[in-house]
C-alpha cells in the first residue's frame, strides 16, 4: 500500500501595521476613532505606569516587579477585543489587564507592594488572579471554560503565557484538554523572545509556537504582537469563534521584552544592544501613533493631553496605594478559606500583648 498523507497543517501570519505605522488597507479593521483613542490612551498609560513602577521598586517603595514595556499592544488589544462576559487568565506580565477591565489603578500597585488586598478584584470584571508559577493558569482557564459552558454561559476564556510557558507540562495538558473538550478557550502566547535568559531558539525546534495547537486538534495563528490592530483582530476572531461553539484557538504574538524579565534580572548579561535597538524600531506605541497621525486622530496637543491625564492617574494611584494600611492578621487569614486551629494559635501568639 503506498504511503499517503494523513494530516497537513499550516499557520498563517497576520500583520496590519508595518513598523512605520502604514496600514494594509484590506486588513485594517476600520475601528471607530473612539476605540482607537482608548487603545492609544491605555497603551501610553501602561508604558508610563510601567516606568513609574520600576522607579518605585528601585527606590524600595515596591517589591520585585515584572516590566511591561514593549508588550503593551498584547494586553490592550486582547482585552478591548473581548466582551464583558469573557474571562481573562493573565500571567504576572499582563497585570495591566486588571485596569483595562475596570479595576482601580492603585489595586495593582497594592499587589506589587505585597498586599493581598490588591487582588480583591470585583468578580464582575472576570479576571482571574494572575499566576507567577509558569503556565499554571492555563489548565484553570480550560477548566473554567468547560464549567462555564456547562452552566450555559456563552463566553470565551482568554488565557495568557509566554514563550517559556510553552515548555511547561501545564501548557500541553491545557491544550490537550481544550482540544478534546472543544473548550471555548483562546490561548495567547506572548513570544517576547526570551524566557528570562533562555532564548526562543532553545525553547523548541518548532518553526512557530502557534503550530503547537495543531497537534491538539485546533488552529493557531501567528501575529505581529507589536501591532495592536493585528492583535485586536486575531483575538476578536478567536473569541467570537469560541463563544459560537467552534472550539479553542491559539494566537502567538511576536513581540519583545524591552526591559529585564523582572527587577531581579540583568538582561545585558545575555542579549546584545543591537538586538534591543532592532526591536525599539518596531515599538508598538510609536507605530500606532504614526497610524493615528495619518488618520487625523493624533497631534502634539492630543499627545500632551494623553500624557498629562496618564501622569495624574498614576500619581493618584501611587498616593492611594502607599497610604493603604493592611491588617497584618491577613497573613494568617488568607492561607485557607477557613483558618485552621494551628493558624489561629499562631495568630494569637503573634498578636497577644
């Protein structure tokens, strides 16, 4: 019997804006100016807030922090492409998602300041507490998607991980179950080229990360993750399909982590200045600004207003976060849903006069 092909797959690449902000007319989603304005304001706010958080950490006013710079288009594009009924399952680098979904800005600062109160997010915002263990939130997202479908809710669960996360068993477990259950789940892979100091080329021999979805029975697409319009379009299409019962999808976003992995990292030890410069020329905010200028949305006066408003929001958030006083008993109360006898004894011992 002659050999026959039993499976053949492909992964498409999507880019709408080039590095200079020129749009492909056929692919441009033609979003209203109001939405484009929200996109830009959130991206600028995320960048400025990121810079502020780095300064807070460096001056001892905040703990270890994971910078966002260079990846703003992924958080902003994916959230604005979703619907209020959708759930988001972020990693520690998508912390800005909480504010985009409606959480007060100071709440995220509280979290990075080590206060449990920061993750006491209104459940109606539908954002899961972010996970620090790599890829551990992905099975949660698939289980959530399965449960929500059983309850009759038509929503998508949008789960995030980095390129390093695709090397974890949790990633493959989640992808496999999502495929088997046809779960309404969207996997957003932020391929920022580095898993701490390990380059993408040492993570896998696969041509793309998106193609990993093919092995589990659903499609994957690769997009320019520094192109907010491409991210928006890909996530919207994937989430719409998930809600319509068409199963999961994977979206690999090609981007770059401009700063350190966290404030405990020194990227100069493992990557070159030329590499960073290459990606600076493909900055997501710079190219989107050029696009908005061509559409008559952006000008110098508009830019100043956006920055002034962002600066005020950030300063107000930091002031509120630093004024917050947490009850130290929370370190015992939040270990389990109900305190054990041992924890009660320990708390009593610590706080007795």
